[in-house]
């Protein structure tokens, strides 16, 4: 394995690293599209990080979309009754702030969530990006597995879509696969032949346990789902990023659609699966771990008896 740095003219990368360490090494605005499918509540003790990221399309430089005070209040209220929520928020927020930094001005972020998390992360993304940058909530509807009898069986995931700049983002629905009309008898044969543009509700089967796409990675998402997102929100040759990459579904789609990709995962099994799936299209890299910050010795007293600056 080598350790080449990412360069704009270089090739695709599979990166074995904690994304919190790796993302800050990438330059601002490098990616046209970012897709992430984060784990829910990793159960690990997370180091709290204060994000200082601010965004502003017009340059005024504050958390514009959702006023700072309400954001803090909502966050505080939610944290006060749910410890797991606080951990999850502290884990995800700095990483999504990095996603904002790494997006090009015409870039788009897709965040794959489920019905239990989506509302919290919507609030977080409104704060990080601004409400005017919210483009869509895509519902991925599938029909698989058992059905609860005591409520409506949950058979969908939610994908939040945010753009860096609502006045400049790239979106090309002509590149997207079209769907059959539900009532073909009501439209012209030409329309039937062309199919209709998808809406924000995407019906798609899960990865078939016996199908060719299956890698064995437990949380693998179907390529068909990501193909739409990549096709609409990036162009050939553009850079796309997944920093919770798992089995590398984003990379697989990107390679087929002639995009360049960076897929990051901290789990050695994910790197194994991605190497087998995408090794023909990308180099596998293990960046050096950042050096731990050593505690400084206490500052000596100055002759006047005042402390010398510690930092
Ligand atoms: C839900 S899975 C992603 C599945 C992926 N969308 C696919 O189609 O295979 C989430 C992934 O995030 C990875 N992960 C969790 N915490 C991470 C971190 N701090 N840095 C990098 N990867 C992380 C996990 O190892 C896991 O593979």
C-alpha cells in the first residue's frame, strides 16, 4: 500500500482512516458531490469537538440559515433528554462541517439517514449550510422484510440533500434514468417510450441477498440509488467523496460513470471489501495517523512574577 496525497489531477483513492483525521487534510472545495451514510450512535465515547465552521453565500459570515440562538436552544433541549443523541450530534457535526468545506461552490451533499435520525440532522444541516441550501428530502422506499403489526411498518430511508450555493449548484436531470408511467394508457406512446422523470420518492429494491451486487458488507446500499444522485449532481471527470464508505457503493457507481472518487472508512473489513470491489479503479492508501498533541510543560514564572503565555 502507498500513501499518495489526494491531488486534483490524480486518481481515485480508497482511504483507510478515521474520517475526522483525514478530512482536514483535503483542500477546500475539492468535491462536486459528497454522499454519506453514517452509522447511527456508534456506542463509542466520542471526543467532543466545538465546530467553528461558519458559512455564508453572501459573505456576511455567520450561521445564516438558522439563527445561532435557536440552534443552540434546540440542541440543548434535545441533549437534555437523550445522552445518545448528544454523542451522535457531537460525532456527526464536525464531520458534516468538513463536508460543507470540501464541497465546490456548485457542489451537493447527500446524507443518508433513517426515520429516527433524520429530523435531528435536518436541524444540524440547516445550521451548517443555511435553510436556503436545503434542496430535497428523498424518500427511498423499499419493500422487504417483516411487517410490524402494532404500527405502520417502516419501509423507507431518508436522504437529505443540501447544496453549497443555491444560486450555482449543478443539477442535470437529463442524465438520470427515467421511470415507467404508472398509468401508461393516459399518456402518449412517445411519453411511455421515454418514461417519466423521478420525483423525490425513489422506489428501489434493497441489495438482493443472492444478487451480483452483494459484497457481504452488512449495510451495503444499492448502486441504483446512488447512480441517480451521482448522475444528476456531478459531471464526468468530477470528484465525488464518501467518508463513511463501507463497501464502497459510491466508488462503484462513480467508476462506472467516469467520475473520480475518494472512499474513506475506518474499518479494516470495509477496506478489504472495497479493495476487492474497486481495486482496479483506485489506489488503496493508509495516511499516517496525526501525531498526538503532547502536554506542554507549565510556563516558568517571569522575573516580574507573571506567568509567561502558555500557548
Ligand atoms: C452504514 S455504513 C456505510 C455503508 C455504505 N453506504 C455502503 O453502501 O456500503 C457506515 C460506515 O461508516 C464507517 N465509519 C464509522 N465511523 C467512521 C469514522 N470515524 N471514520 C471513517 N469511517 C467510519 C463504518 O466502518 C461503516 O463502514
